[in-house]
């Protein structure tokens, strides 16, 4: 029987945004006492592939494999089936791929084999985009309206949740209920620089609004002392790994 994984009580997932496997492993080992899991993305996967993901998974921390698949349904199904066998707790696809692609991704995760499947999460609108960016690509809805629309589409097709910015947590909760998983990047403590994220908030604000997972990268990995930074955020949240 295939079981759906449960996210850890500690919502902090540190983003290991590097092509260097040794650096990613070092960051993960260093902060593991203060975070609930880690995220690896396109940069890491392009450099290290499946073996790199397995090395991170073998540390024993839940892994969010952030590859944002977006292609025809059959191709996405094959990709999700392949990465589901690597042991990641969460995988994701672009909600804008449409109903057939979302169905294919869900079915592929369920049929990949093993005792558990990853959560399948849909990306709504990238947190680096705002309303003006959406207009530039021909999108007529506001960022919030588009995110809620894609969240409802994803829920209707059986996905476990979505990636959204902190600003959209409340409207998604109103539209999709309390059991829908919300993974929230664009998290910046008030003592950290905002970087290239446009729709941001603090870890405590995002958690209190209803986020299930907080993806935090540079405020931890770019800090002079990543362990101290992770510990500070965990303390502010009143949580532990």
C-alpha cells in the first residue's frame, strides 16, 4: 500500500541552491538540528543528477525536489515517475500545464512503486513575479487572482497543494480549505535582505497565516553563520526539528 508522506512539524526547509554537492551536504548537515527539511532545485539537479539527490536523501532529512516540471502530460508523467523513486518527500509541477498534465503527474506519483509516494505540489505564480510581470506575458488576472485560480485547478485534479507567495496564503485557504498543503518561498526574516523576491514576508507571519512549509535559502545559506541564522529563525517560530 502506498502512503502519502506527512510534512514535518518544523516548517523550515532550507534551500540548497548550489551546484556543489559537497557544499549542499555541508549546509544540510550543519543546520539539520534547526530545520525540518531541505530543498534542492534545478541548479543542484543539473549538476549532480539523481545520484546527488540520493546523497541528500540519505542524510535522513525530508527533501523537496523543486524541479517544476512543465511539458506534455506523457513527458511529465515519466519525469515524475522517475524522481518519485529517488526518495524525495515533495515534487512539483507547474499548474499552468493544465488539467491533463496535473492528472498525469498525480497518477505517475501514485504508480511509481514503493511504500510511500511524494507529495505532488503545483507551482502557481513564481514569487519573483508581480502584476506588471504578468501583464508583460499576457496574463490579465492579478497575481492573487491567478494564484487562487491555479490553486483551485490543482486541488480539483487531486494534487496535494501548491507553491505560493506569502501574500496568497489567506485567499488560497479560503478557496481550498485547511487540508491543502501550502509551500511558501519568498520568506525573508526582517533582519535579512529581500534579494530578487518581490512578494515576501517574515517566517512568523507566513506560518501564522497558514503556511505548511517555509522555503528559506539565502537568509540561511548566505549568512556569515548559517547555523546561527537557522537557529534564530527556528527560535522566532518557536519550533525545532
